[in-house]
């Protein structure tokens, strides 16, 4: 596990603020993003159906199998053997995209639905990756 410096103030994404040389602590991305290592896997997003919630093509998804999925969670599921990442709509029994360009996917009785895990976070590369 590699520790990286974490600055005590945020980085302005609007109007620049004066530089802050004060480091708050060291931050391990493993500890920050992965709370249950044996139950966690990563997968690369493929496509644009989840862009409305900030998941873009080629982003890395951090998926935790130990979490019980609840209504509104972003999940990775196998639906009839096909993997997909969508928003779980437990109330209406469907998988929701985060783009108006795609239709909800109804979950019919008799279909095989395996929730592989809950997406806890995603990592987007801004240069390469």
C-alpha cells in the first residue's frame, strides 16, 4: 500500500486560491476506496449509458460484493449471463441507465439476475490510462 500526501485544503476548480503548503495526512487509495479487499474487484466501464452520473467509457469501477444492494445503488449485474452496470430500481424491478439515449431494462420473472456487487467509486483517467 502506497501512501500519498493529502493537502488540508481543497483545490479550487473555479477561481484559483493561494497555494497551500500544509499537508493534512497521508492517504492510501487502497484504504480510501477499498474497505473490504477480499470482496472487492475492479472492472472497466464500457459504453456511455452511465455518463449522467459521471461514469464514462474506460473508467475503472471499484465494486464491492459484500454490500447489500439497495434501491438507487449503482450495481454491476449479470442479467441472463450478460454483464452490465446500471442503477438498481428495486421499486419497479428494473435496471436504469443514466442517459436518456437508453431505455430501462426490465427484470422479468424467470430471468437470471446475479448482482455481482455495488459500485462504490469510479476512477477516471484525464491523461492516458
